C-alpha cells in the first residue's frame, strides 16, 4: 500500500530518477530525505516515509539504484537477498551522494517543504545519511546501523551538524569493534551521538525483518524524533493536546471528540487489567460502552507531575472516585461497593505528530482492591489509600509494612553490637 506518490527528480549529470513523496496531513512541514537499504524503495521504506509524514514532515525517498536498475523493490526473503547484495556490490557511492544532493535540492524546492531538511537512513542508507550530513547540505541526520562508517574517520570527525546513530550490540554487519571506532572518531563532538541497543541485530527497526525488535525500535524512534524536532521542528504543544483529550474524555464525556484527538488507528492499554482497545473501531467501542460513561460521576484527576518529551508525555496523578457503579476498565465484574478510592495512576502517552498514538496506563490494582474491601492488607504486603496520601505528603510514615524495620533502629543495632 502506498499513501504517497512517486515523483521525478533531475540528476546533476543528466537523466532523472524516481522518488517516493509522502506529505503530512497539514500539507506542509520541514523535510526529511529517507535513504534506502540495499533492497530498494520497498514496502518498508515507503512505510517509513508515510510514518514520518504522520509525524509532520514532507518526506522524499529517492531511488538510489536507478543507475543500475530503476524501481528496485525487493523483499527480505532468502530469494531476494542475493539480488540485493548484487546491487550493493555494484553501487556507486560518489554518484549516490550527487543524487542525494539533488534530492535535497528538489525537496527544498517543493512548496510543501517549509523548513529545514534532515536525512534518515538504514543500513546502506544509514551510512549515506551520515555522508549527507557531511556533504549534501542537510541540517541533521539519523543513521540506523550504517555499514562501513568506521572506515571514514575523517568524515566522522568533520561532521558539522547534529547526527544520531543507532546500532545493535549483536549487529552482524556493523559489530562492536566498528561501533567502538565510530565512537572514538566522534568522541569530541557533542552534537554526534551513538546509541547501542543490547541484544539486537542488524535490521532491528524494520518490522518486515526477522531481526525486528519492537522495544529497541521504539526507543530508537523516540531518540530520532527528538533530534528532528529539535533541529527541524515542527513543535507541538503535547501538554495542551493531552489536556484537550482528557477534557473530552472525562469532562464532556464525548467519544467522537475524544477519538478526533487520536491518530486513525490508535490503541490504549490499561496495563493492570488489560483493558482498552487496538484500532479505531475497537477503541471507540471501548470508550463508548466501557469507559467514558463507565466512570463514576465524582471522578477526579489530581495532577502530581508531568514530564514532556519529544514524542511522549508522562503524567503522574491521583485518580479519585466513589465506587458507586461498575467500572468495566478498572474493576471489571466487580459490583459497586460504595467505597471511596484514591489511587496513584501513571499515564504514558505517545504522540504521532499532533495526535495521540497510544496510551499505556498504570496503577496499583492491589491498592484499589484494598480500598474497596476485596483484599485484606493484613494478609498481604499491600497498602490502601495510604499509598496515594504519601504521594502528596512525603512526611507520612514509610516502611510500616516491613516487620523487620524496627531491627535497624540505631539503638537496636547498638545493643546487638552491629
């Protein structure tokens, strides 16, 4: 599936080549040039371009194999890998750098591109993204498992724009020795950063590859988008976006308006009870029938702290309510007890562009069960409303669940000769 379109770019030395163009919903924004792996402008590269368009960028992915064979589009199958390596062995890097420069120029000339331009590449494209930072006039670059960079220490030492590089600790093509050489070359440049992800291999950020590792890919994306936001923009007020979402959710209790603050296919996961939904249909059903109108009338959110990053927000709060109706999402199947509850709740909200992408919501379910009388705190090391009270007032007692706490009193230790 292609959300974007193919356009033509004039080469510096004659002829033209194709490039995949993806536009943000707003129609304009800063630019990113996406540089391919050895598999051509395949479904994965097009999906990455679409993904960054959702993040608010005008994205252009040039066909860098056009001089050998236009339109290369290979899978990661065993059948296609020899073809891909064949292209790699015949690849003309100096010619590719001129094509990247032409792509940057073409991107800047597009009416939709209203700001600076960055480069983003994977594998072969990872190395080319760093080369673009050195030679092609981009304002920053992100490189995923760039191959052969350790062989260009002078280029690495000469980088003048911010660059972030991602490697797996078990990368079979850019191993620990290569990464160490890269780190040594950029050691004196605070604007160039190398991140190594434990236990993952080359290709860890590509969903279609067997090497894909979702936690590492998510962390790497957050670090990548942080660089792009800092250098290129666009800058969104994530705090205000989250406040508006909560207003529709808890204040107006309006499901269509709540869903309008989210991407086309969002998801929500209430971690302790595994409630929520994945995708628009399931999540809107959940909100309508099991969440928005399932909260007690006196539900109140008490803010404790908020941390805002480049692509996510973490909200620490107290969730307060009287259990006077069945709350499907928090206490599924539990009949109303009439008990008042205060529980510490943590919301980790991920954004894509100016829309919510997902929510991971955490709370201490044991504390809730204690407060409604379903769990006896005398039998288990759990706390009731005291946990939320201490979150607000740190002077309240600590360690009261620890029977051995008194044994470390200075007087007791002195008596024991400890």
